[in-house]
C-alpha cells in the first residue's frame, strides 16, 4: 500500500476512489494532509487513514448512502453546538493531550454515534480545488447579480476569473484546505515582480488579492471548511500607487481640440454625440448608453436626462440615480439622438474601445494618463472651480453626500444654474 504524495517536503494521503465505490463516492481522488515531513511517520498515518477510508466506503455501501459535503458541514455544526471545533480524525490525534482527554471525556459521558463523529472526527473536509471554488462562488453569490444585465454580470465575473487564473498560475490548483500563508505571500511577491518588470501599478494586484480572499472566504464559510482566512490574507494589500491616475482634460483643450468638429470627422455620428454628452453632463459611458427614450426629456421647460436603475441593469451605486439638465453640447447631442444612443445601447465597452482607439490614433489624448473617462474628472474640476455647493456637486456627479441628506436634493433649476456657469458650448 503506497498512497503517499510528497509536495514541497510535506506528505499527503492520496488515493483514487476505486471503481466499485464510485456509485457511493463521486470524488476522483481523496487527498488529505498528513501534517508531517517524515516519511516514516507518514507511512503509519497513511495506513491508519486508509483503514478509516475503506471502513467509510464499506459503511456507505452497507447503508446505501452517498458521500456528501453536506455531511461534513453537519458535523462541523454539531461539534460547535457541543462546544468543540471540528477536526479531521488525524488532526484530533495531533491535538494537545489535554484537549484530547476533554473530548474523550465528553464522549464517555454523552456517548452516541453522532456525538462521536462530531467530537472525535469522522470525515475529512471536502477537497474543493481553486478552480471548483470559483464555480461554487458563482452559486453562493447569486444575490450580487440579481439586478445586473448579462453584460454587467460578465464584467463582474471577469476580474474574479482573472484573479483565480493568476492565483492558480502562481501556487497551483490547490484544495482550499491546503492553502497556506506561504501561498498568499508568494502570490503577493509574484505581483510585486510583475509590477517591477511590466511597470504596473498596485491597483490590479490589490484587486486580485481582494477577490481571492472573497472567493476563498465565501466558499469556506458555505462549506464550513475550517480555514483561517484572516491569517492567510493578513496585511497583503500593497501600497497605493497613483502614478498612473487619470488626468483631467483642461477646459480649453476640450473646447478647442477634443470637441472640435474637424477633429471628430472620422467618428460615426452617435459616438461623436456621446462625447458631447459626456463632456457637458459628466455621466459615464454606461449611463449614457443605457438611456431609453423615456429617460430623455426634451419638451420640458428644463430639458434633462434621468439616470435610473432598471430590472437587469443596475447602476454602479445607489447614488448614481439622478437627473441632469441638458446644456450646450449635451442638449445638441440629445436633440440629434432623442431616442438615445441606440447603436451602442448597453454596449459601453464596445463604444469605449472605439473612442479610445480614435482619440489615440488622432493624437487627441495629451498624455498616457488621459483617457475617455478623463472627461468625468474634467467635469468634476469645472464644478469645483465655480464653488458649486457640495450637495449640488454630489447630485450632479452621482456621489454619496458626506452629510445627512434631507429632502429631495437639488432641483433641476438649481442644477441648471450651476451647469450654465461651466457650460462648454456657448448659447447661440
């Protein structure tokens, strides 16, 4: 019998589930940490583990039951109710003598088969590997995407997929219960090396670290896998580097260069008008391309757009719901497109790529720190420059207001008063 696996100097019990037991135990392999670097000790532990496993399989056959992660979770809960933390059998054997005697004493006074399973250990933690953890995470996080469109769900999932791919590339496709502090430190160091070689900033690394912690923690909590995620991910976030922060366009550059009709001749009409609307309203591409005809009010005393959440199309935050009066270039844009930007409806990524490519190829980005989204930063700078009240700034930008907000907020007339002060296109 040789079911030993040596990884990085540590031994594991590793056995393929025999075909005769596949009907009762659907796992391909059973792999358990023996928590030793001694081959001699590992052989003894593996023999004992193999005896327990074969007995477990025979019990499944005798009862007709199937192996289930739910059984493990119920054991964890039962142990907690009895005042103990659940450990696998080999882990119980490695506990301090005082703790072992306490557990044995409890069984002597309160013997039942179920108490014994929970207090002295019966089955091992489900061996959920990192790639499978991501699949399970989608199921446990369904509430996060209830009100998102398919495109928003894709954008929500993609960075988490990337994080798991990077983590697996760095540490291997390990079972969650085998993750160590050394793994997470190695992942952080891998990112530091990338930042140095590829001149990246810390934002991508920190997002990966945050997403990995979220996935591991969520799956471990739902499956009741005993992992100390606070220890695993403690103080891993890298210092923030704003060296690549987006810069705003100057007002003069927007008026004389960026929105100059001669410079935008190569853009299709709707893409050009989105730029016009973005510059005068500060609303992002996703907000502008999500507008429906009923959100564009042109026949009111004060023309405006209404940015509202909809079923299967959530806003970035609850504060992003707002109304914005239309002035200058924005009013021109929506008069030309009263039904909204139909060609790009709910396709902000496609539009962003088109605009970025055009502006870059036509030298309409002053530096590498400028992007299409710099128009939002420019809008913020302009309303700050005229000393617009904080509450109206927040209402226009869709930001959380720092103090308790009473009432309905700024009216269209209040907002219009300040937008006219920063209007890019003079009234004719």
